[in-house]
C-alpha cells in the first residue's frame, strides 16, 4: 500500500498547523534542500506546449528519494469553471523504486511557491520592508500575502488586478484570516499599487510577453518577486528593469530560467545568481539598501521534492484521515504477476479471430 494525500488531507494538515506556520515550516524545508544543492540530480522540467496552455513533468532526486510533479498551466480554464493550474506528485524510494507517497499538489504548489518567495525575500529584501504591492490577485495571491506578512513583517498590502472580482475575492479571504496588523489597500492601477512599496510581487496568469512592471515604476531598494513569468513566451517585467546597473537578479536553476524566466528576454551572457549561492552565503542576495533585487522565480522541481517530503512526514506524524491506495501489487511470489488474474473466474468467450485483433 502507498500513502495517499488528497485535498482533504492537505486541508487537515494545514488547518492543524495554521497556514502561516505550515508555510514557514515548508520554507525551512526548502531552504535546507537548497543548502545541499549539490546532492540533487537536476534538469529543466519537460514541457508540452499547446496554443491554450502547457503540461509539464518536474523530476528531482537526491540519491535516496525521487520525486516528480505533473502540472498544467491553462489560463483560459477559469472561463470553463476549471483551475488554471492543477497538479499531483509522487515521492519514491530510490533503493527499491517503490513509491512512498502519491499526493495532490494543486494546493501544495501554491503553498510551496509562497514559501520559496519568502525564502528569497529573507535574503534579498531590505529588513525594514513593510509595504508590499501584490499585482495579480488570483489563486496564488492569498498564499503570498500570508507568507510575506508572517515571515517578512509586511504590514501594508496594496492590491491590483485587471479583474476587480479577483481583488474582491482576495480582500474577502484576507479579512476572514484576520491577519494581525495587516492593512489592505485596494488600488486602481499597477502604478498606484507599487508607489511607495518596498516589495512588489507579480503573480499574473496570462501566457504572453507582458510588461506588468515598467522601468519608471521601480525605485532603488525595491525587492521584486516576479512569480508569474513561468514558461517560454510569458514575462511580467520590462527587460530594462533587469538591465538596471543597480539590479541583482537571482534565479532558482539557471538552465530552466533561461528558457522560462524573465531572463529569457536577455542574451545568454547576462549574469545571474542561483538561489543556492545566496542561501549558502557564497554570493549576497543584496549588496546594499539601494540595490534593486529581483527574484526571477519560475518554480523548480527541488521545491516540489521538499514539499512532498514535508507532507509525507506530517502525514505520518499527525492524526487524522490517513489513507493509502493499492497502487503496487502485493505478491507472495514476486515473479508470479499472473497470479493476480489467474485465479479470477474467467467469463466464457468466443475465440477472437486474428483479423479482429489486428484490425
């Protein structure tokens, strides 16, 4: 039997700890794995693109455990009443190849994305940052708000989305959370939202080369958490922002970010820093308070590896609706797979002519 975590179990685990504590714990897990970066087999995710979206496989392995995530990105799905992003994943034992866990990862991806942003912010944002603009108020927005309020001390959140209903949804959810000391301000444009912000998080969904932020909106000392540009042909930042002489750009895994990140707009010789270099203090995340720091995050398989292992540990440690599925045959003789069907009464059937089998 293989451990199984569905939506209900993730809700239970997050509810048990509280969203902020869950994200903080996951952030610690992710940062610890980035500190042992060299132990992992890494590769850009395998993406299958279509005119309406993308389906991706994201593997990672540390030699002891292997994980993968299946995830889609279809921006037009909401018009059909479907999610823009849906995912599931598996954690396996390398020694036997047997799966340990099959898990939902739609909700978990949003949690790990926010946790990763918070890890980057700890190293890249000014320590006195208290105001964040949140551009794009869809399904990822609440998680980003919780993470930055709890882990980075954000006290004012400035919201903008081209869809007013999305902002209304976000306002309502944040009010329901009653985050202590958080002031939420609804803005009429991106420019209004970022004016006076210490941190700008962009998490938009449209699959296009967009310029959500333009150079005139960016001032010295800002930390830009660019989340939404996560596939070829999809960006949020004007290229000149990245080319500022006072800018420092950090990515998760450079070979993947060259294909999918904001830096896909720039020549191959443009210099970036990987997040592992920052969390291990090989390179600074911020040189001084006037620097513009940019986290060009596209989501990387190591974060899903961390999330699956974190979920599996919580699932085993905490009470509640633990469940498993019979995904792998349990055989008395591992060489006799046919025993699973050989003892089952067979319906009498006419012989099937070869012509029908090959038609």
